[in-house]
C-alpha cells in the first residue's frame, strides 16, 4: 500500500511497542521517529513550541544514533518534563546529529500522558533502503 503521507506506523511487539518509520532521507527518519515517539506519549497537537533545546549526539552508526536520539527525547521528558513538538535538524550524518527541538513543559491540565516510554531499544533495530527512501524500525520499552 503506497501512501505518500505515511511517516510512521505503530507496530505491536509482545509487552512493548514499536515504530516503523518512513522517509526520503535520514533527516526525515529522525524527524518522523521523534514525531512517532511523542505521539505515543501525548497528543502533540496540544503541545506548543514555546521553548527550544539543543541536542547534539555522536554515535558509531545511524542505527545507534537513532536510539540515542529517541532516548535523549525520552530523557528530556522524564527528567525535565519537556514535551517536544518540532524538530529542526541542522546537521545529520550516519554518526552525528545536531538539532533544535521546540516544545514546552508538561502541563497536566493541558497534556494527557497516553503512554510512558522507558527507552528506545536495540531489539530488531534497523534502518534500510527501500524504493523511494528509507525505512526504520525501533522497539520502545514501555
């Protein structure tokens, strides 16, 4: 089934939850993965882009970088009550990312927490080339 607007889909995985992510390039994979992750946590349509944080990460390869990226967003949520909404990737290569992330502090009167995500895992992790771009798969520990 071809759908040009499809950016991610939720996949069932035993006790955890997973994401399949689609994009034309690596930048799109990271933006769509972040959007997918945060859409599991809350209704991101209700999150405002009031505050900006910078994220700079370096890893061995693009798969490890994707896990680190998602885990950094989970950390910002867990440790700093920061809900991300917009992801502006300034630089990305197979082993590094530099991004400005906009969002706001959790306001429980405004934001309902749907799912608590503990971590992005390496289980079944992949980023592969497909016709028209890339596809990634990541399992999230809930």
